[in-house]
C-alpha cells in the first residue's frame, strides 16, 4: 500500500510510502476525492517516507490541489527530501503549494 | 509475476559498457525499468552524496523519457515496445530512448511555468529532462531522444 491516511487535529494526513508515480497516482487522487466527498477539507500529504515523485505524480498533486481549493479547502505538503524539493523548485510548483519541512510544522500551519 | 524486462549488457572497444532493455507499452512498468537500469549503471560507483544525486538524475531521465514514449509514442499499447540503451563511456552516460511511433516536434512542447498555467496537470516531463540532463538531442523524426549525463 503506497498511501495511508489518518486524521490528526481535524486534518487528514496522507502518508506517501515509497513513491508517487505514474503507476499509482490515480490511487492518491481517488483517496483525496473520496475524502472530499465525505466532507474533509484540510489535507496534509507527507513525503517523509517517500523516495520519489515523477512528473505524473507532480501532476496528480496539482490536480488534487485544484480540487481542494475549489471546495474551499486547504492542502499542505511536508517531508520532501532535497531531490524531491528540487523538482518542485525547477517546475515552479513550490509557488503553488504550501510546503513545510516537517509534519508538526505543517499541522501548525492550518 | 515474471518481469518482461531483460537487460542486455555489451562491451566493445568503442563503448566500454552498453546496457539495453526493451520495455513494453505499459506505464505500470516504467519505474521497474528505470530502477533496474539505474541500479545496473551505477553499480560500480562508490556511495556518496554525488553518486546519490547522479542516481536520482539518471532514474528521473529514464522515467520521464519512458513515460513520454509509452504514452505519446506508442499510445500505451502493451503489444508495442520502447527501446532503451545506455552507453557508459568514461565520464559520460548517454541514454537513448526510442519508440516506433510517428515522433513529435520537441519545440512544440511548452511547459506550464507561467503562474497562470501552473494548474496544468501534464507537460512537465520534457522540461524536467532538459533541466536534469547536461545535453538533450532528438533524431529528425522526433521518436528518439538522447540524454547525456556527465558522471561528475
């Protein structure tokens, strides 16, 4: 299972374990969509246990971010390693997402 | 399930090591192929932060080029194949990814970097390749990409 979700302080925290890639991105999109349908509005996607994101994974996050914003919700990302953060920077997606170093800091940002 | 991936390694006087593999038109297998090739190509390198960076760049180039070739070149047809060939010569790694599709004009791909365009879900793969590779060229038909990495 690449994704696990648990609610903490009113925020649905989704942990990405391993990688967010072309082969599993739909699973994450579906998980967030179902949570939105159930009324969740605050989302934190944590990458502390993730080693890799490809451009399809970045695209999935962009799509999720749009859906969360459209429903008046909030999305934050945390735990990106240096390589992954560099992907966000070079694609300028660091300007689209609220990104925190750690989970605690991200949770405090809501 | 048995993997359909078979690595072929050749050594010639001109190219010390050439690693190649044929990848079927299934996006699910892209990362397995990229990891297999990266592991093999970096096997002899001493572990260090620089080696780790090189592995990340190589894996990313392979993933993005393979995804593009499978998605746009052979339209995710599992009966068709994409060829990958990595030539390791001294300080250089040259990665060739070739499909048998019609090809495309790489100048026609505009990445979503404009602030008003950041919400676009796709279109970043080739841009990421250009940022991480030291050199990128295409054949005239546009169905074969050659990405050069300096193994510094």
